[in-house]
């Protein structure tokens, strides 16, 4: 290997370059707002040529769609991970863990959530009919119902209502600067969700 070859920078894999562009765009969108951030700024932060951007995305809207898809998958995976400590037959604990993880995850990522879902209404509507988060909860509810863990006739409809209940609880708390603590809100919402599927209130942690 010659000295020139040794010093030549390696080209990053396409998937890594794409993630770097998305990271740069996400940081700028959160800092300046979607409309105010430009492609020129994105490529500058990502330290790539402008042509590289267009190899991966046609427009800023495409970047936002990609950020939304990444947010959903990361969120879905975090909820799946929250269930891993519990055995398959520990239905109550699995349900509680899912609801609590969903609320904490939403609380922790309100700015990013609002960016990827509210900056572009058409994008938001495109994922509503096949929301992976609702489908995940629906599967949990249907599986538990088959085992007699709770009383749920329509897993998909129940999952949809519970999802928007916890979503709305966090939204209302954040938008109204509620003084209710996160712990209290999660406990209150969890009690509501448990009641909705026929479970007794969970015992408070000691």
C-alpha cells in the first residue's frame, strides 16, 4: 500500500451517510424549524457535498418522512424492549410495562414527535391506517384475550382508543403546563387503561 493510498479517506457506506444526513437535518429542524432550515445548511452540518443529499433524498419533505419512519421504528423497538423482562404469561406486567414505556417515551421526545408528525400533515395521515405502535398494542391485547388475561373483544379498536388516551394525556399535560407530576399522570392513565380492559388497579410500587 502506497502512502497516497493509505491517506486516501474511505468512502462511508451509503446507509451511514444517509443516517448522518438525517441526524443533521433533525438537529437543524429542531433548532430552527422545518421551514427555516435549508438543504444547504443540512449538507454543511453533515459535511457532505450537496449532490450527496440528492442521492438519498429528493426534498426536505423526504427527509422528514424518513425521520418519521425512524422515530416510529425506534419507538416501537423501545416498547418491545420494555416487555422483555417479563415472561409471556405475565400479562398484567406486560400490559403495564407497555403503557408506562409508551408514556415515558412520548414525554421524553415531545419536540421530536411534534416535528415529525405535525410539520407535515399529509405525512402524518399516511401512517394512520397502519400505525405500527397501535398494531403492536393490538397484538398484545389479542394474545392476552385469547389466554383469558383480560376482556377485549376488538383488539385493534381497543388498542386505538388506549393509544390516543395516553397520547392525549401527555399532550394535555405538556400543552397546558400542568403541575401534575409525570409519575402521577402515568399512574392515573395506567389505572384508566387497566379498567378499560377489565383489570383491577395495579398495586402501587413500594
